[in-house]
C-alpha cells in the first residue's frame, strides 16, 4: 500500500488517451512517434525528456530489455533516464509486459536538484538491474578511492536527489553498486511493495539499499508524509 491518503499534489488528468505515451525496443525516437503501441518511442530517456514539455503523461514501457546509452563501452555513463526537470509523470510497464532496465552508469532513473526538484513522479512495474554481478572485489577495491568517483562502481537504481510527491512501488531492483531506491531532500515519498536485493556491494559511499536522506518539508504539515512499507529487502 502507499502511505494513507497518498496522492500527487497536482490535478493532472492521467488516463486520458492523449496523455499516454508508449516505448518499445522497436520504436523510434522521433517526432510523431510515442503516440500508440504501433508507433512507440525507442528509449525511455527520450520519452521522459519529451514529457517535460508535456506534463501529466503516463509512459507505458512495452516488453523488452532497455539499456542506457553507451552501455558496456564506458565507465562513466549517464543515467538510463535523466529525471532532472521532471514533474507530473507516471512510468510503468504496458499491461503485464516484462520490462528490464539495465544500467552501468550513474543510475537507471536519476536526477533532480534543490533548484530543479522532481515533482509528482510515480514509477512501477519494471525490473532494474545494475552491474554488481560483473564487478569483482579486486576491481572495486582498485577503484575505491578514485576522485571523482567512477559511475560504474557507484550507480543507483533510482536516485532522486531532490523532489516531492514521489511514489515508487511494485518494482524489482537489484545488483546496483549503490542504493536500489533513494530520495534525498524529499517530502511526501512512498516506497511500497518493492523487491530490493543484492545492492550496495561496491560503492565507496556506504549507502543502504533503500534510502530517505536529508529530507525536507515543502509545507507546514505535521502529518506523516514519508513511508517505507511492505518491501522485501535482502542480500
């Protein structure tokens, strides 16, 4: 369950056909696509970045394996999907499709800042996989003190660095070098019914698998606003 009374702070008309966006490995990242299952976008990042100009969308990701740009060819890749500037957005799998998101950089979904916080974001129905299984102890130790940190050894599954009204539920996230799910400088955040395992093995930052850090209030409410409920976390 989400936190009691959990809801977005906006009044977006989610569910309208014109607000639905589709992504498939067989799609194209070009204007005119994304509008249906027959004409989907190709990458999650493209769909997310387009949503900034068109808030209140739901991105439906169709079955397949998705990877960040330059996956496997760099130790300092950017996120599979940059979340900076995102607001009023839902991301989920299409119907019962199995969606796998693989990353080897800074993270899968990552972004947000104090000056540009993520607002009203829901993520569900996907499996996020980092590169822990491919990194050896000796390799991680030899890069432990690198400055700046190497993204390959420190990436997070979901990392919102500032934001409010964030709802992450019913996802699987595992083998991330850093945290599985985290929100920093957040308010009105719920993590619910997620399966989170085999994370935080190699980063030198000593995080936890699920993190709420340096939380801040966006209002004067004294009600409970932060919930971590019904998750399965291990290894």
